[in-house]
C-alpha cells in the first residue's frame, strides 16, 4: 500500500546553489562559494513530522514525489548584493499567509554554508534551503488548515521572482 502524505503544508524559503565544491569554508569566504539564489517551497507532510510517525527524523516528511518545487529561475549571486535583506511573501489562493524578510533568518546564508561544509564536501550544484518565516499552516491557525487539492501557493522572494504551484493530492 502506498504511503499517504497527509497534512501538507507550504514553506517559502530562500535557496542558494553552491558554485564549486566547498569544504571547511569560513564564514568570511562563504560568499565566494554561492553561485546564485532561487525560491523554494519546502512542502512538508506535517503528519510525517510528528515524533510518533517520524521517529524524530523529518526528512521523510519532506521527500514525497512532487515536493520541493524550486524556481522560477536562478539569479546570479552578483545580482543579489545582500541576500539577508529580501522580502519574502507567500500567498495561498491569493491571500498573503507569510510576509517576512530574509533578515529575520536564524542563520544567514554564509553561516549556513560554513556550518554545512565543516567536515564534509558540498558538491557544486548543491541546493540549500534556508528556513521559512512565520505563517505556515501548521502554526497559523488552531486547528491548522492544511492544503487542499486545487489550492494555489505562490512563493515570492524580492529580486528573484515568484514560484507558483497548484496543490494536487489527497487531503
């Protein structure tokens, strides 16, 4: 029997792409390893993130077919002078549900790249997602209002563009 992905949620995230193999990169040198930026929707099945179903491991909840759309394009790092001051907005069926700024990220792009490269090589072309602002369905209402088939999610990041996806699935 196929595994179902219930309680599906959106997470608008700034993504960066590694330009060249990166290992043990300092925070100060990290910008030299960023090829560019794009928008990502870190789609998550919240039911599979709960400890009783996930065993404490979140990867499965974010790994179903069709999850993690990215786009609409990759913008060269040189075209984004400061990735830590970009407005990030998510619309669900046209209604704003997330409205934040990359300046609010817990860990900036360069700290993330440096940390992730400690002791392991990040291959050129690797995509890294950075985290999402408040407003995901899991925490925006009680009870949560998860995505339903036919709903449209638009993830927009200033200077990059808007990723638009229609959710198709079972509730």
